[in-house]
């Protein structure tokens, strides 16, 4: 029997058998819904709803999440169930109805797929001008489709082999990447094109590898991408960030996969070569972190010298409570993870199901940090990743008798917009920047004229 030692919150180090920790990755998608044993206890109508929704939004869940994270005695309210299993109300009613009708008639596959494609287009598949405004052009005039270069210092790379995840989150703003419609996808560029582009850009200091989840990639693919950056020509790339949810959705990636040891060795080599390597861990609920396997993965990663920073959106049905955030941040700090961003759910896909008013989000943030020491207060937020930049809602106050939101850019298309406070009329219901109006009777926000000019120039 294979055994590993696992850090357990209450008991210290305990030895567990790897036979009980699902060494094999096993995943279920739309066509396997009827084979998920735990779902068989649910009414037939719920399974049908699930199939309707997942014909439009992506669905993928692995056995570890099903067995270790979801509390099946608390379905459908369980936050981890809401995070991974499609629910009827995740689609606008008219979108749901159209697809449900077609599927009730047992329509042919091709017809279902073509309706699905059409309906996806109603769900704002590429929010914030991602496809049009952020794709850089190489010196030879070629559009680099697997790259985004929106903020001066940082280039995002979407590697081909990383365009899926161990499990899909139901709220995911990258959902269009996963459903197979070519035009909705940020097609990837090969690694050599990324390296060439970085060589041409001495002003870029940060590379952010994202997806999907790059940790679904084999270590040898990650090595081909990252190892060359240790050469002197790439000295300007000081920071390498890797966005992932694997720490909680498949922690085995760092512990017991066939190439886990090589992965830890690769990260350790990058650190030794002088790079700041940050694993940008995506967490949505403390219950994900509260697992021996995740604890083990975090501990092993930290031994390589990488920093782990965490981010995730505030979401109705999943984590719209100060206590959930306070507990999550407290557990993270204890494990050595640095809270980084609290996001606002973006204007795409199932957003109407998950969104909460900005006013509520800012209260959740404040009520959560109030419970923690300074080390638990390092996340900035709530932040809207909007087309002009990342806008943080700092708070609500009253100025000259007018109730306002205090806002600022944390990142912006024009770097000079950042960290200047600006004000919007308070609105109890607003959920996104485009619903906010400038305060004090002003006609537009300070950046709007310049931003509009940028848009018309492209
Ligand atoms: C958030 C983000 C970054 C990184 O910004 P930081 O402030 O350095 O965390 C880079 N590019 C895009 C498109 C982003 O949304
Ligand atoms: S892990 Fe990230 S990219 Fe993957 S589905 Fe979840 S939110 Fe989307």
C-alpha cells in the first residue's frame, strides 16, 4: 500500500493511504451525467435541467470534487455543488426555454448544437473587449491570438494545452473558451511566438500564464514554456505567475501525479534562477481548502520557494457572506497563502445567477477584513475587471450631502489613471461599472473621453 504524510489541521501530520486519495484523475462531462452515482438520488426533472444548461454552458467535474468537496446531504444548496453543477436558473428564462423545448422533442444533435451556438452569443461570451482590444501584434505584423497585452508590465499567455480545467466552475468568465466555438476562443499561439514577443518587449516584467488552467498541462509542456525564461535574454521577465485552481480541484497535481515531482523541481529551478514565481490560486470557498490533500499540495508548493496568492469572485449562492470570506482568508494566511484579489462577477455567461450589488460586495469585504489581522487584509477588492481597467470599489461615503461610491483603478489602459480616487452616484442595485453614473452632476468619468478615443482607434 502506498502511503504519504498529510498535514491535518487538527491532528498534525497524519499518514494516509494513497489508495484512498484517488490517484487516478477521472472526469465527467455532459454525456456522462447519468453515470454520476450521487446524482441518481435527484429527481429526473433536475437531471434534465442540468442537461439543458450544460448543452450551452460548459460542464466538467472530476471525481475528487464529487467525493471530497461536495456535501451531498446539502444539495442543491451546498456551495461546492453550486460551484460545479449546472442549475436551471443559470440561464436567462427565454434561453433555457428554447433549449428545453428542442431537447424535449429529441431533436437531432446538429440542431441542438446550432441552437446552442446561437444562444451562447446572447450571453456576452467575450466581455470587456478581450478579443478586439488586448491582442498584441508582433513586429512582423502577425496578430498573436494566444496573448493578451492590456497593461504595460504584464503579458498574459494562454497555452494551447492549458485551455481546459480539472473541473469547470459554473460562473466562469472564460466559459466561452471551453465550448468549442472557434470564433469565441482566444486561439493560442505557440511557445516560440510568446518567447519572441517577450524578447521584443523589454518593458514587460511579468508573464501571467493562464487558461483554462495551465496546471492541466504535463510538466514537460510547462518546462518548454518556462525554462527558456531563465536565459539572460529574458532577465527583464522578473515575475512568472501561473493561474490555477488545481490546488483545490486536483491537488494531486502537486502531490501524486506521475510528473508531480518534476513539476515541483521545475518551479524550484525557476525560483533558484532568480524569478519571482507566483501561483495565483483560485479559491471560492474555505471548504475547498479544508482538505488534507489541498493542505499537502500547498505545503509542497511552498517548499519550492514559490509564493501562493489567492483570488476569486464574490458570488451569490456560493460565498456572498462575510464569514465565508473571513474564514477562507484566515485559513489561507495560516497555510502561508497571500490573499490578493476579491473580484466582482463579470458580465458574461451565468452572471445574472451569481451577481450581487456592488454595495453588498463592498459590505462583505469590509465585514470580512474587520475580523482579521493585517495579514488577512491583503486582498484588494471588490474589483471589477472592466474594459478600461481594474476598478476597485473602495467604499461608500457621503460628500456634500451626496451618497457616493469611492472608486479607483488598480490597473488601467493608461497607467496614469491608476490609484486616483473617483466618485460615482451611490446605487443600491448596480452590479457593474456600466451601471454607475458620475457623482456631483458631472457628465462623464475622468477617463471616459480618452478611453473612447482608444476604442475608436483600434
Ligand atoms: C489583472 C490583470 C493583470 C495583472 O494585473 P496586476 O495588477 O499586476 O495583478 C494583467 N493583465 C490583465 C488583462 C489583467 O486583467
Ligand atoms: S478554474 Fe478558472 S478558468 Fe477554470 S472554470 Fe474555474 S474559473 Fe474558469
